[in-house]
C-alpha cells in the first residue's frame, strides 16, 4: 500500500493524485490548486482522511474512473468553479465521485456540504455527522 501523509502542497494543477494504486492519503494540507486538490483515480482503492483542502479550483476531492474511495473527516473549503471549457465536473464541487466509482463519505465540514455530487453511475454512501 502506498501512503501520502503529512505533506503540504500549495499551487500547481493537482495537489495529490493516485492512479491504479491501493493508497492512503492522510493528514495533508493542499491549497490553491488549479484543477483538483486530491484525486484518487484509475481504479485506485483506498482512504482519503483527515486532510485539509482549501481554495481548489474545480474539485476539492475527486474519486474517479472505477476507483473505490473511503473519504472521511476531511476539511474542504472555498472550492471555486472553473467554467472554462464548459466541463460540468469542474463546477466547484467540494467532493466529486464520477465514472462508475464506489465512495463512502463521512463527516465533511459544513463549508462545502452543499457542494457534493455524484455524476455518472457512481455508488455512494453519505453520512454527515460531527467532526
């Protein structure tokens, strides 16, 4: 299993990305990215937990392309829409699951609670609760 833990990423297109791996992404600080804050894609499996994503443009946390993601106890705030090119998946979602993914989210902070959405044929389990 791969682990990304305790990192600080400021700027760039993508903050932290996994492709085709079993991973845990935990206790990281990601800010001011221009595409996505944290992405688990390409049939990855794993946990995204206890991260802070701020000021991402497009998507704060992405679970995509047949990945299986456990997304728990993250803080995602001030995610901004990126309307260039008309891509609906970049509409400023705090958390986005798309392209036949299986995701379970819990305990998001209130700031981006209204901005999550399943696109395509994703299977979701969502539980909001105290942080």
